[in-house]
C-alpha cells in the first residue's frame, strides 16, 4: 500500500487534517497553511501539489479557525431579522454578492427564534456566536426586536443597518427605503381613481411599521384626504386578518386598504375574500416591499418596490467604506408597481 493510500481517510474514518494534506503533498504543514491563507510567496508547483492533495483527501479548511488564527477577520456577518420574509432574501443576496467582489466571506445568522408561544424573541445564542467569532463587520437586515442589546456588537465592529430604522450610536449607516415617497406614490395612485375612504393596516410591530403609518397619514393630508384611518396590525398575516375582521364586524369597509407590507396585504386579501368581499371590485388593496409573492398572478398585488437589491448593495458599500456616513441615513427612492389588486377590471 502506498503512503498516499495509507493516509487517505475512508468513509468511516476521521475527517482529513492539514497534516494529512502535508504528507500527501510532500510538504510541510506550514506551507499547506500558507496555501490556504492565500499567501503569494508559494511557488505555483507547490500550490498545485497542495491543492491536488486536498482534493484527493476531500479536505476543506476551517474558515472560521483560519480567520481567528491569522487575525485577518475577513468574515462579515449578516444578521437577518426574519428568514420567512422574502424581502430580506433579496437584500442579503445583493449584499453578499458585493462583499464577495471585495474578497469578503459572509455568514448569515437569524436574529429571532420561536418563543414557544406562537411569537418570536431575540436569539441570544446566535448573538453569543457572533461575539465569539469576532467578524470584521456586521450588517443587520430588517427590524430586530430589542436592538439595543446589540450595542456591545455594534461598538466592537463596523455595523450597517439595512431595511430598518433602529440603530445604536455606533452604526456606520442606515440604508432603507424612503417611506414618505413610497406611501405618497400609493395614495396618489388611489386618489387618482377618485377614492377617498382609504384605510391603512399596520403601525404596530416596530419602528418601520410606525414610520409607514406616519407616512400614510402625511400622504393623505397632502392629497386632501383627511387625517387618516388606521387599523392597528403588525407585519404578519394573522395581524392583518384580525384587523379586517374588526372592520367587517363594525361594518366599516373602506374603498381601499393600504397594507404596511406584502405579507400583511396577502392576509388582508385572504380575509376579505373569505368574507365574500372581492378584490379589487369591492375593495382595492396595496402592499409594500414588492416581494416575489406580489407578482404571483393569483395575487397580482400592487406594491411599492423599495429597490431591495440596491439597499443590499449600498449597505455592503457602506460597510466596506468603514466610515460613518455624514447624514447617517441613506434613503433609496422607491417606485410603485401597479397590478390587478388596485385596478378594477374594465
């Protein structure tokens, strides 16, 4: 049996180590480490031998251990508020792509966990992982409950907040959609159709929801439609269904409902149609975030496109720059995507 075969791990043996790669390649362990750390002072012939040995053994370097031991700290953590919302996937994808262009590795971590009672709570175990890992930077995506508890992290590493308002004094920048502009587009679209009884479902669940409620009320005033009608709800479908139920029980059906986001809008449509109130014939509905759900033909939801990919890319750019933005906040101009939910059939 050859020396190479002797050190090739079987399916049932321990995982291959850097020492195994060094034996098969006929080089020192330190040279293998140099190759996997991207050192430039390694000859091409030796680099190929190490890479071939690693491929033969099925060896993969421990990127976290590499980063900690070398002090390079080239891993950026992306802390996502809610993995169920398709909005955040677009932001994360764009941020990850830009960071990869800059030679940064990324790890994605969930900020919330099920609390066992149908709600969510801050995942403090994941925060502990981030503290131990010591990434070179942090991007938070979406509204994170109890954001103040991240102060220790944001003080220790450059942090950018994407698609949210909550922040500590240490963040490099906050990158989000311009809620005032987005809600004005929605109200203008409905007002142009002669609609006056327009309700907003949202306002609860965090600072973004509250910001959109305020933007809705301001848009109504600008368009001469009064001070606003708001049914309290958070970002969930269940909250939307409860709000619609209150409306129908009290026989207060508006001509149009502006939902705080797309998931809420889908809950609104479901609740209305379950009560034989048809969209858009009896009541028009709009959302916000223009997620992939909005474009499904059966839903065909009019929604505000916040340019999620630009938000993700701008967040990565701000992190790479590493300097606080002068204004602190970057507002991305949105656009309105009109679909069947807000335009009655001819």
